[in-house]
C-alpha cells in the first residue's frame, strides 16, 4: 500500500482548477520570456547602432582645414636632433 504525505487530488473540479492554473502559468512564463528576449534584442540593436555610428564617425576623412599645412604636416620625414646624456643607468 502506498503512503502519501498528502493524498492525491481526487475531485474533478480540483483537477480542472490545477490544470487551468498550470496552463495559465505556462502561458504567463512564455510571454514573460518573450518580453525579456525583446528587451535584450532592443538593447543589442541599440548597442550595434551606436557602435556602427561610432565606427563611421571614426573612419571619416579629416577636413582640409584641420590638416596641418607646410613641412611639419608631412609624414615620413626624418627629424635630426642633437642630445646629451644626462644620466647613464648602470646595469
């Protein structure tokens, strides 16, 4: 003979109410999951849009007025200088 902590539900009305509560819970959890996934997708879309706009902004060409003119603005030029060693490190 089986012994239960609480006896199993026998009445059809109790079974119907338990089934209805279970179905409503599952539907509620499903829609809650859809809302959470929607929020995550909107956040991911916003992050991607911000990253895309920032990459476009970083990749744009500088304006002609912002570029230095003259010999100091040329790249690849060798600068010659003299220096004096003030302190030599002993190893």
